[in-house]
């Protein structure tokens, strides 16, 4: 199967069948020494980094409006080397975005904190899939979305209105799986709640909230994959899930 899905186009997704393989990723087996050396360099530059566990794909395909794939748990140090060697690596990255839609139809994203790898970059609160996000070997995308939003912003989206389906956008840098989460509060109210939460954190992961009110309202530091998602939301029919 390898990686077989359309690139640079938003795809409707009715189901996500991405499973966790308990075996090692081939990228790990072929790059053990390089991973260790790169990690020494990374933590020398940013001692705040933590070598936790994330997942990397070894296969992903789009079949009959479904994403089907296989992934493996790897250390974050492996992920950081892969980011530098992703071309022809036999690995890809998938992650999820809860597209947070306020009651006034504005989008609420976040700006990452200065001690993170993506310092200053803007995207929807999110994080890589981790083993905790899998149920009997199958990824639970919404659990990941709700968990990451809660950890980074303090917001609980477990009772928010969810879009009827997922969507996906695959680019050379990775595949983002996303769906709308709608809440009644205005964007300004949400931003105040997020800022208050960040102020209570000893070592916050994010700098703060970023409100996006239109497709022309693009903030500095926006991650490249975000522009198509923002345009998709504000296009005609943005009220439809």
C-alpha cells in the first residue's frame, strides 16, 4: 500500500482505519546512530525538549472515502531526525486538527510557545498521535483532538457540536485529519478563557490564542497547511458541517 492518496486537495473522509503496528518502524532500524547524534544536537539547542513517544506512518491510502494505514510508535528523537530526512524515508506523519469554530463563525487557533520545536507558529491546537490515542490498535481521532485541545488551551470539547465527517489534506510535509468543533461562545470569549488558562500554567506549551475572522485574516507565523483549511471553512457553505 505504501503512500497512495491525492496530495494538496481536501478529501472527505467517512472513516479513519489507521492501526498501530507493535513492531519497530523501518526508519528506526536503519538510522539508530543518526537519531542519537541528532538528538544530542537538538537538546543542546533546546534543553526543554522531551523524548516522549509519538507515531510515524509506514503506510497510508485513501480508499472509498476512507483513510487506511499503519503506524509505529517511535521516540520523539526519531521524529525530529525524520523531519530532516523525510524524502524517500519510507515514513510519513499524520496528525489531527479540531477546527475550533466560535459562535460568531470565527476560528480560534493557537500560537506555539517559545520553548517548543514550532515556536511562534500558528495552527489549531494539536499534537501527534500517541499510543494513548489508540483503542485496540485503532486510532481514535476525536480522543486525540479533545485531549490535545484540553492540554494546550484548557477547553473541554467533549460536548461541543462535531462536524458530520472528517476531512483530510495530504501534503509532502504530512497528512492532517480534521473536522469542525462548534461552540456557542464568541471568539473573544474563547480567547479570554484560553489566555486565562495559559496564565496559570508553569510551563505553557502555547503562547496564546489567535482569532481568524476571514480567509483574508491570516496571522503571521501561520503554518502552510493552515491556509487551505481556513479558506475551506470560510468558503460558501461554511455553515455546513
